[in-house]
């Protein structure tokens, strides 16, 4: 062509782009490694920069929800509404929060003492609470259309039933599919929504039961932990407990894996969490170590791949999307599990960039510099020093055990136990 004119092929291409501007134009690339000799070096630099930018833009805190006048003692999710969250405090106040607006939707001033447990039915219509005032109460949950309602309505309109029992309660959990719920206290009581007394009671020993959780896959199976350092499995189809596991330290809370219902994780007083298979309790499947003080609570994400734990050392570990924590300073706080995650609407091109950066970091995470940046955490000085002290104590104990075995007669000492078994005393069936 003369005079800088366009060929027929070029004209058709420009016309196609003009008519299909909303589509992504396909760009052909040659991935021959002989033509891209610096590909690995470039990707390594990108992985290094992505790891550094994650630390620069780490902003985990989103917002706080205040309204309680005493310490937060328990929380519960609404299984039918993502925005709904219930919280109970030590002064007997129960509140329903809208997480999107971070405001109180409904208030239930019902208990005379501390609220020890909250749970919601599977359909999300009934809230069950228990407390140290020896009462179990059922409340009506407002519908989704009434999510903007104020909290000035009469609490008697929300109260469906109130039952007084012989002892104080420490925890409550609702069956995943059914009308039963269980309370923990001096014993494990099974309740029905339509009856004012327990339909069944289980007792194994004289110690207090401090937590209870129903199995998400098998509605008739539940697990409890007690002050006697025990983890007990119950089957509602039988008249007696099924199995009991005695550990060296007390278990504060239990959570079942929603995608693998045979597995559960226990939050223990010795700063660790232990994952068990309910069919094989003589050995823990995995030991999760990172806290420097007693682990108080634990909960799984809906995917079953991550769980969050809260500890007495004022820290929590997580790996999901969002985490809500309650503390003694009367506040609920909303956090991002991934501190550098971008909030708001993300364009498709931005999403592809984030996915590419994650893939590059995973590809080069074994290299020393990238690994050092990804593993680094800015810890408060008390927690950092407590971690160093725990590691020093563990190393000293290990050296002492090795020297004792080296200078003892063969067969005079007990066989060495792995870390998955040394915290377990015995299993009772």
C-alpha cells in the first residue's frame, strides 16, 4: 500500500476491535524458554516484591462493635444469615449485630447472671441461651426484613420459653439437623424445643462439663470436654457415653470439622491445639503450636480447611476471610484473616493480578529470602519473650530426657512417646 494506507486485513482487525471493545483482545505469546532466558529471575524478583508488599499493606483491623457494658463471654453465628452475629456478656445482656453496618439490631436483656452459651437453630429462627443463673431461654430471632429494626421493642415479645434447672450452665449447642439442643454443666442434658425438662441426661464422673459440640455429619453424636481433663463422645441413640479420653491438661473448647465430620480439634490449656480422629483417639492426628498461653476457644471455617483460635495471651490465629473476636474490654472486633487483602469491588484485571502474585509467591516460597519475609511476624515484646522462654524450656526438657535415657540401663525407662501421644494419659470405652 502507498501513502501509509491500511491493508484489508488491518482494516478488518480495527473494525472487529471497534465492534467488540468490551471483549478481551487475545494476545498471542511465545513461551519458548530459549526466547525468555530471564523468566525465572524476573519471577523471583516479582515474588520478592509481592512478599514485601504484603507486609507493607498489612492492615488486619476493620472495625469495632461496641455496646456491651461488661466483658464478652460467648458468641454465636446465625447459620441462615451471613450478616447476623449474636454475642453475650457477663452482665446477662444478649445482642444481635448486623456485621455489615456494625450496629446492634436487637437486644435480649434476659439473664440475671453471666451468659455462658449461645446457639441458633438450623433454620435461624430460634436463639437458645444459657447462663450461670441456672436458666435456659429460647428467643425469637427477627426476620431478615426486620434487620433494620431498633432495639426498643419489648423483650417479652422475643422470649419464647424459659426453663429453670438444678445447676448452672457452661455451654450450649444446637443439633445441626433436628429440634434438640444440649447444655453442659454438672452433666450433659439433652433438651427439646417443646419440653420444659431434659429428654435425656448423660453423666460420666462428678466433674463439670465446660463445652459441648454436636457433630455436623451425624446429628446424634456430640463431643464434650470437662474440668477433669477429659474429652468425651456421646451417642444419643444409646443410654450411656461412648468413649472418653483423658489428657494431661484441660481442654477448653472443641470444634468439629464441617467437611470431615469424623475429625475434631481441641483447644488445650498447654498452649496447643490437637486434631483427633473420632475413630482413633489414642493418637492425635496433628499438633498445632504457636500460642504462648492457654487456648480458650476454637472454631472452623465453613470450608473446613482453616480454623481460628483465641488465646489468653491476647492473640488469635486465623486463616479464613474474616474473623470476629470478643474480649474483656466489652468490644467485638472485626478482622481480616489475610492482613493485606484488598477490600471492596475488585476488577477482573486486578483479581488476575492478585492470583498471579499468589502463584508466584507459592512457587518461590522455599527460597531463603522469600521464606524469611513470609514467615516474619511483628509480635509485641511480651509475647515475643514468652515464646523465647517456652522454646528454651522445651529444649532444656528435651536435653534432660536425652541425658536420662543415655545414662540409664536398657529397659529401665518407659518407651519414648511421640509428641502426638505424650499428652494423652488413657482412653476409656
